[in-house]
C-alpha cells in the first residue's frame, strides 16, 4: 500500500523536523494524489478525514510556534484514516458536521491547491530573503 508507506516515511521525517517545508510539500503531494485516486469513490468517511487532514496541515502552517510537528502528525493520522480500506472503517459512521457531509471532491481539491500556492509563495519569499 503506497500511501501507508509514504505516511510512515513522513512520520519518521517529522520526528527530526530537519526540513519542515519539504515535509509539508510531501504531505500536500500525498493529499493531492490520494484525493485524485478517490474522485469516483468519495464517501462521507473520506470527506471527513481528508477535511481534517487539510485543516491540520493549515494549522501547522499558521502555528505561532515553529517548527511545529503536532499538527503534521495529526494530518498524517487523518490522511491514513481517509485512505484506509473500506473493510477497516466503521460502517455506521456519520459525521456530526453537515457541512463536511456536503463537501464536494472539487472543494477539497481547491483547498489543497490553495495550500500549495501558500507554501510555494512562502518558499519563494524565504529564497528571496536568503
């Protein structure tokens, strides 16, 4: 399972926090690939956990204390749940948040794209400052 292996690798990288920008970019790429792979099988479970992963990554980027790893860890946990096989999920699961239940695949893809632009702009700004 490629995404699980990628998540495990990223978890190991987070413990060292050697290059947070690179870790964020890798997580974004994994989020994007995982969302694309599930475009035609996008259920409530995926909506909730992809939404949570995107939110956690956003909170990491905007954390006052940097480098921060707690939000990255949570992001990876939610991404792992979003990509888990259907047989390992709670078949009775229902999100208490109606806005998440109504989320569209395209909306989550847009959110990932916004994060990508933000991270790229930050990287460009850091390059110019150096």
